[in-house]
C-alpha cells in the first residue's frame, strides 16, 4: 500500500520486500509452503494460504523468524514480565524524561 501511495505522488518507490517478523514457526511454514491441513487449520479456507504464499514467492514480503523474547509487538498484545517489558521498551526507543 505504501508503495502505491509513493508511486501515485511521484515519489521514489522502494522495491524492497516488506519484512514480516514472526515468532510462530508453524505460521512461517504455512506462509512459505502453503496450506497444510491439520486439526487447527481445517476451518480456514485454503485460498487465504495461497494468497500469502504468492506474496512470499513474488518477493513482496520477506518472512523472518524472531524469538518471542525479542518480538516488540508483544509489548502491545501481551502482559510481559518486567524485565522483558523494559528491554522491549528500550529497543523501540522509548525513554523516560528523567533519563535525559
């Protein structure tokens, strides 16, 4: 979407694939290899898997594994232990005003 907006505005377009950081190995396998039928995926239509697999094949997205303990998205989706919370807050650049 960002590339389309940049192109429409006449701005230089970055053709690098969008990097998706994922901490679930099964999800990465599903994206790279397509639909894998199991008890947990039987309710999901296969067409959704083919779309994400096509994006990966066309190099529109690059799916990379990130350890759960280093996944910054967990800040917004999970209750974390204090040490992990502080580490991730620091990694995304948030600081307390007292620290400056």
